[in-house]
């Protein structure tokens, strides 16, 4: 009985052809590792189609005259990421206990935890850096006229992000729960209470009642760790989407030039 030929292998199961320059057509272990990485990426992309979104995000038109002023937004985002990472590390040791646990946990991180003072310093000074970068980024946007049509919604989102950044700084200032943090927060909440209409209600909400206490610290901790970061992450996503979709504006000193076809028609 004649032997039937083996069925043809699918293209995905066939060995790739030898690369130019390979000795005797043999792949090295490094080639196998690279091929495995490409296979994994192809497997993920086939099920998620992420490369299309990546191309849409990365390969877009950038106006002439783009300079270092345009990196302030990215710098602000990376400052937020640094705050998020260091904040998660600090949260592993922090205890929102007003009877001494909060202060002792901060002291323990600063003095006893390996690299604790370094991480806390990054978080403490990183908050100031983030506030400065937000103001610089918004100043650049205003003076370059990037808030005008069709980018008004992106400007509104940026203003909300600025407010949330200030709320993040205000709520985080109380967490060490030392004398300076306590009385500074008392002053800040009392100032909020002087606002029209919602001022007194806002102060009662922040205090968790009529007086400062355990509820106040827990509420500030929840706002600082959960509420505000979640809102910032969502708005940063919307902000980046609109920046990518609408593009960036050219610097005001850059002269706009008509396309060649239109210039020929005008001449």
C-alpha cells in the first residue's frame, strides 16, 4: 500500500528562513530569544490590536518650531507617576491613627526603613515639583494660545487637573499629623469655610464633623490615596486622547504657510 504524503504545515509552524549573514543558516540563541519575543508580541497584538493605537499615538504630525516648552506636560505626568509609586510604598507603612500611630509610622519610615527617608523625600519634594510643573504647563498653554478652538475642552480638563493637584497637596499635608501639619490644616479648612454657599458644608465634609479628630485624618487619607488619584488618572487619559486627536499648536512666532497647491492657485 503506498504511503500517503504528509499534510502541508501551516505557515506559522514552518521554520523561518535563515537570516542573511548567518553562518550555515543556523540561528543563535539570541535569535531564538528575539523570535520568541516577537511571537509573544504578535500573540498579544492579534487579540488586542494595540499596535494600531500605538501608531496613532506615536506617529502623528508635529508642527514646526516645537521645542522644550512642549515637554512640560510630559514632565508633569512623570512627576505624577513618581508620586504614585512613592505614595504606594509609603502607604505600606502608614497608619492613619491620630492617637500617635500616624506620626510614629512616618517617623519609622524616615529613620528605620531601608531607603525610607529617600522615598519620603522624593514624595515630599516631588509634590512641590508637580505643582510647579502644572503651573508652568498651563502658562505655556495660555501664552501659546493652545486653549482656543478646538481645544477648549482640553483646557477645561487641564484646569480641573490643576485643582485636583492642589487638593492632593492639601490633603497630603495633614498625613504626618505633627503640630505644623495639624494647625496648617486647621487654618486651611477654616479658610474654605469662609467661601460663599458651599463653604461651611465643605469644611464639615473635610473635618468629618464639627471638630478635628480621627475621622478627619481618615477622610484626608482616603481623599489623598483613593479619590483624587483615581480622578487624576481618568482625566490624564482624556487629556492625552484629546492632545493626540487634535494635535499640538505651533509656537506663536512660527509663521503659517499655505500648502503648495493653494499658493499656486493664489498666484
